[in-house]
């Protein structure tokens, strides 16, 4: 993992925003994504990108997400995605 991809465990929200911008390939900065943003609308997230994001989150946060976590409602908002990641990090 390159230094530019080093994980900041102390700020999962910022890291999630960085991962979303990278995976969704949107012309936004992480700061452009509001904490309550609808990711399907703000980042043009679709089902394929959601799966790519799911995999990137597992890899970057070194967590394991289950099939039940691959739910469209989880990826609808940044807040729900953050809650999922933080719950896995605290295990």
C-alpha cells in the first residue's frame, strides 16, 4: 500500500470520503461530500460501483463485511456507511 493510501484509522469518515471519490471516479474532492450525502445521487453510485466500494472498504480498513452488509440502504448515505465501518472496526 502506498503512502498516499495509508489508512487514517482515527478519521474513518474522511477515509471513506477519499475511498468513495477514488472508486466512484467522480470529479469531487472528499470535502465536497457532505456527511449526510445520498451517495447514489451525489456520487452517481450504481450497483457495480457499490460492489467495488464494498471491496475497497474491506481492503483499506482491513475489515470483513458479510453478504448482509451488501445492502443498497447501507450505501445510500455516508452516515450509514460510516456506522457500518465503525461497527466493524470496534470488533
